């Protein structure tokens, strides 16, 4: 049984506080492990902020240990952010294509070291 955060809980000596967005099945997985997840459903503003924090978390995990799984986590969060902001997959792909056409992609591995400003 899931308990809402607003409900009173008996004092527990063993608990971990997260206060972070988790995947939809995590509370059920926690319950199946014999533990009690305390959750609530975020409003739109909290959800947006939580997604941005989750994106930061997933990118940091990827930087620490690059893997396909971490890239998948990042893409999952980006998909949720796109949905939250009302962006369609097609419009994102088109914006990506247009930006690559106008400014290039990252295929040539170019590092900009500096720019010398010339006098007129």
C-alpha cells in the first residue's frame, strides 16, 4: 500500500529521505521488497523542477560512468521534458536538423581554443 506524504507515519528508526522524481514503477518495486514508499504526485511546477534536477542527476551519472543505460536514462528524462513543455518529437527533430544545417553538428570534433579580435 502506498502512503501519501501528508499522512502521519509511525516514527521509524530506519528510513532514507529522497524527495526526488522516480520512474513510475519504483514505488511498486520498493513495496515488493517489503519496504514502504511514501510518495505524492507532483503538480506541474514541481514536476518541471524535478525533471530538470533528474536531468542533471542522469548527466552527472553518465559523466561518472558512460554507458548505454545512462544515455537511455537521459533520453527518458528528455522525452518527459519535451512532453511537459508540449514539444513534439517531430518538431524537436526538425529543430535539430535546422541547427545542424545552419551551425553544423559535432561530427568533426572541433575544439574552439580562442578567437583573435581584429581591429577595424
